[in-house]
C-alpha cells in the first residue's frame, strides 16, 4: 500500500545541466559555434561515460569476488572460524596502518607547503612594513618642506613690513616739527634778506647815481634782483 | 522481488537513480524538485515511496542510493522506516543507504529523540544527515549533498566508490564500531 507519485523521469529535460548541449538532436543547430562545440561535447560525454563504465565494472567485479568466497558456516568448524577471523582482522589492521602511513606522507608534503606559505607571508609583512616606513619618511620630509615654506613666507612678510615702516618713517620725518621749524626759519631769513635786498636796491636807486655805467654797481644791482625764494 | 538488491540490474548509461522513502510526501516532492534543479552531469532519476516493499511489477531502473527520511515530529515515520528497512538487502548497506532526519530544529515538537535516530544509523552503519526540509536554503544544500552522494554511489565518479565514501563520512562522532 505504498504510493509512488510517479517516476521523476520527467526530470530529464530539467536536469541535464551539462548534458544540455550533448547529443542535441532535438535542438536546431545554432550556427558554426555550436557545430564546433558539439563534437567536443560528444567527446567529453564519451570520455565521461567511459570513466563511469569503468568504475561500475570495478564495482561489479568486486561484488562478484566478494560473493565467490564461500561462507565459513558451510565449510569450516569453529576453531578454523576463529583463526580465519583473526587473519582477517590482521589484514584489516595492516591495511589501516598502510593507510595511516600514506596519510602521514601526504601530511608532510602539506606541511612543507604550509611552511613555504608562512615564509612568504613573513616576507610580505616585512615588505609592507618597509614600504610603510618609507612612506612615513616621505611624509615627514614633506611636512618639513611645508614648514620651511611657511617660515620663509613669514620672513618675507617681515621684510616687507620693515620696508614699509622705513618708508613711513621717512614720510613722517618730513612732517616732523624740526623740519617745519627749520623751514619757517628759512622763510624768515629769505624774507629778511629780500627786504635787505630791496632796501639796498632802493638806496642805490635813490642816490640817483648812474648804476648802469659802473660795472661794480651794475653787478650789485643785478645780484640784488635775484629772487631768493626760487633758489 | 520483495527485497531490494543493489547490483541486480545493469546500470543505465549516464543515469543515477535515488529512492526516497518517507511519509512526508509534500516535502519529499520538494526535495526531489530541489535535487533536479542541481547542476549534474549525469541524468538523475528520483523515485519517491511511502514505504517498502515496492511493487514488483513495475520496470524500474537499478537503484543506486536509498535515503530514508524520518520526521522527528512523528513516531509513525520512524516505525514506517523501520518496517521498510527489512525489505532491503544487506549488501545495500555498504554505502548505498542513508538516513535523513528532519524537523530537529523545533525541539518542542520532537517526539523522537535525536539519539534514537543516531542509534538507528549506527546500527546500520550508514550516514545520518539532519535537515530542515521546510526551508528553501537548507533544502537546496541537502539536495546538493544528496546529488553528490548519488553520483558516487552510481559509480559516476572515477576513483571513489560508495564504500570509500562511507569510510570517509565517518566523523569523530560516530567512529567505526570497534566492537567487532
């Protein structure tokens, strides 16, 4: 009274993943590419089938061999059975040890690979560290350069301010009081001298002497004409 | 033909057949669909059955792997599986049988203890998988595992036989019983 909800043989179209392109007699050829791929795919399929059949043959052979051994109960008595059991157990142990040895051998190869990998990893880490250090140094140098630039900028700024100060000082000097006083005095002297000049001029003119004929008088009069303000 | 024998028929070319035995039909169907979606170079044939023995009048291909699905929430499924185990030949248990326990996630609903199933698997020296078949992701994972196992049991993987796989699958939790 079991129910078999039908064989899932309908899974064939869905499941032939790799088998999709193989033996595609029901698919129309998709062009030269598919044509070239199909003989290759068929070859792969054949090789796979060959491997499968070999494996299955091996299985069947081993089953046949196992079944050929006559069962102990039919032939041998108790003592022999125990001896046989011991022999079989020894065989099993031997096979086990051989297997363990093979595993150890493989493991040693594996260990070598792992050691190699570890060495490489160490090298990688060292190189990383070195490159990191170099980058740090580069960064330091760059920082210093920036600092120097900034300080030179400051110095130039200072020089400029100094120059400006000097100019200002000069300008201020001109406005200082001393100069003003000196200028006033100068003006006063000029005025006094101009007055004296005019007085002497008028003296000579007033004396009604002919100053044009006498060279010394002429010189004196002309000299007195000089406008001292323009000197 | 009430007993299933492993190598009684010739294998189909490039074909691998798995038999899923269990009482949860819907979930088995979903698992079968998940398996069919897997990428596999050989053709997969999945048979579902509630219990053994299978009817002998049907022409069916050689079965490469039997998975007994036990639902930890129902004792009936365990009984069913135990019943069906009697109809399987002893040579099948050399790597071509597996147990799949589902529903271990919800502790409160489990009426069968995990140890029961573990003992059952140990008695028959077969691998035991736990899976929650209701979640899509887990189902896909288990489907992938089953497909790989099936390929090996069908002899499609050169160099590995079902017996090899069996000894490889023995983890430290269930070592080969030393009480021989």
